[in-house]
C-alpha cells in the first residue's frame, strides 16, 4: 500500500500540473486578446489614413446595376448599383458600393465600403436604411425606418476578429436622434462569414 507521504506527493503533483495548465491558458488567452487589440488599433489607424487622403485618390466609377439585378421589362422599381474604386499610388484603397431600390411604397439604400492596405481587405463598413411609406398624405410623413450599421474588422487572413452592429427602428423624424444615441453591439463573427466571402471574390 502507498503510504500517506506518497499519496500527498502525487496529489501535489496533480495540483501543480492543473495550476500550470490554468496559467498557460490564461497567458495564451491574454496573448490572443492583445494580438487582436493590436490589430484593431492598426485597422483604425489605416482607416483614418484612408479617410484623410480619400479626396486625393484617383477613382473609377462603374454602373453595375444590371450585373447585380436581373433585367426585366416589367420591372416597376427604380434600381441602381454603383461601384467606386479609389486608388492611391496604384494600390486599391477603398471600394464603395452604393445600392438603391425604390418603389411607390418603400425604398432601400445600402452602402458598403471595403478598405484595403496593400490591396488586402482589412475593414468593412455597411449601412442599410429601409423606409416603408405609411401614408401618401403630405401632412403625415412619419414613415417607418429601419437602420442597420455594421463594422467588420479582419485579420491578415481575412478572418473576422470583431463584428459590431447598430440596429434601430423608428420614424423618419426621429431616426437621426436614435442613431446618435444607440451604441454598437458586438455580435458573433460567424454571422458574417458568407458576406465576407462574397466581397472577397467580387
């Protein structure tokens, strides 16, 4: 039989192994968190630089409406999709995609901005505003508006590392105040995996 000393020694060894594993996990998680934070700070710096220099970039504007929508002579909506490519030092810096769909009763406006560093996508901004007309009476124009704003931060492998969403519903006379007061909420990156893929293969 094992004596009490041997039992205590084995117990202590197991305890030390467990503590060592916990410490290593904490160090690993802290390192990963620090790496993500550094990348996000880098993205913010690159984003600010592009916004600052946007006016000096050369740009190419393309109407891609019928590359995106299926043409029909019976179409009764107003459709438009415009791509604008911004280049600095011959490198793609920003790709802006503006889409609008309008009919008598509703409208949808979407803006997607893809930001690049050395031609590599690092950040995606998306804003969608959907308006539903509740009355044709000019004295009652408080239409229903749904506003969604998304920010997607990417690592160097184009994997999402942070996904922020602002989702608001209100009337068009109050929506601006609601947007200003509403905070971004962090969401699961997996919700935008397919969306990121679609943008990277365009």
